[in-house]
C-alpha cells in the first residue's frame, strides 16, 4: 500500500509539472534561456543560486555529485543518435525521492526509448518522466526503492540537426525548479536533517552540466617509406615522423579516449603501433610509457624504445 501511494504521488507530481509547463516557461530564468536558446555554441555551467538555503553545508555527511556527460561526436557520426549519460556518485544510496528538470539545446531532438519514455532510468522501479517541450524534460522517482549510485543512472538520447558542423556545441543541463505545489528534490524517505543537507549540497554544489560537441574527424597520416608493409611500422612513432616524442604520447591518449567512447574500433595495426606495454590493449599506461621513454632519451640518445620497455619489465 505504501509503495502504491508513493507511486501515485510521483505520477501526480509529474502530471502537475507537465500541466503547468506553460506557467513554468513564463518564469524561465536567464540561465534556462541560455541553455535552450541563447547557447551560442558555448558550455553552460550549473547555476546553483536558484536553491536558497541557510543550512551549514559543512555539516553535510553525504555529498552527492550528479554529472551530465560531456560528449564529443565526430562529423562522420552526426547522423547517429547520441546517448548522454547522467551519473550520480557519492550518494551512499541514501536518496529515494528525486525530482529533476533537465534542459537541453533546442537544436537537439529527444529520441524516445522503446518504452516510449524521454528519459531512461537504470535503477529499479518507480520512475516517471515528462517531456515538457521547448527544451525541457522532467524525471522523478517515487521513493519505492533506494537510489542507484554509479555510472549512467539516467540516459537521454538525442538526434543532432542535419546541418551540424564542427565547432557546434549543444549544452545539456539542470536547473533547480520550485513552482506552486512542486519543487525539485533529492531526499531520503525520512526528510530528516541528513536528507535536507544532502539535497542542499546537490542543488548548490553537486551538479556538473554537460554537452554534445561536434568535432572534425581525426585522420592519421604516416611518413612515406619505400616499404608500406604495416608490419614494418615503428611502435610508438604514431605520427610517422621518424621520432618518438610527447606528441606521440598525446595521440595515444586521444585514441584511448576514442576507444573508450566507442567512436573508433581497435585494429591489429593500431595494436602494433599503440600497445607499448604489450598487454594487447591501448590504455593511458601506453602513453605514460612513451613519456617516460622520452624523459630517459634526453639522457641517453642511443636508448631504443624496445630496450627501455625490456628494462622496465625486469
């Protein structure tokens, strides 16, 4: 019965917010308009000034951090849908009632999931969401279970405009809202002092906004040689200029980030060039080893990368 009652409260809450969307828009802040319409391809940081509190936040034992992904998309992928992750960390799973307004650049189009929802919730039961229109979404948990803590608690999928180009940045953010009978929340079931401090911390200090940014495709060029066999490629010399230096380490890190985001797929040729420590993967460790080699090379110009790696593994 309690779960049913809480679920009904969340549904009524979502319906009330949806019904009052036009009224809310009338009171939209400059911050909201900056995200939705006045973006000018710039990142928009979270504005915590809308949440007014007299609580001493230094007494907060639970300091939740909510982060919207800052996503980079290559031009060759702009026709694909882009899913932005929203993560909650350091909450100790002490929350179970949530109400959040998400704002997004109106050049983006929200893509609904297979359940017909504008926001995907990766926790347990009791989540409702509403598309309020004009670049605004609302999501709420009904308090039937304790919250999830970790990556991708929420996901929102967008479609970029067909005319997107390198340099375009589409901000996605959160604004704390209170209106009539509703207010955004991040509380436990008791509503005690711990709950109030946790909520105040999140809405004043604990939110990092995100974006989708379009960039040029990365092309890799190699120096011309008389032998084009990929097996003759020199490991570590990523840009093919005949030297191994910090520029190559930077390119390894860039490729590592691309692999992690799924924008590129690993190939045997990449392993041959980028996998410095020989573990069959491309990671930040490989970039670190190149940097360490460069530092030692300054003292011994005859040192080869192969000899350096062998010495490191002894």
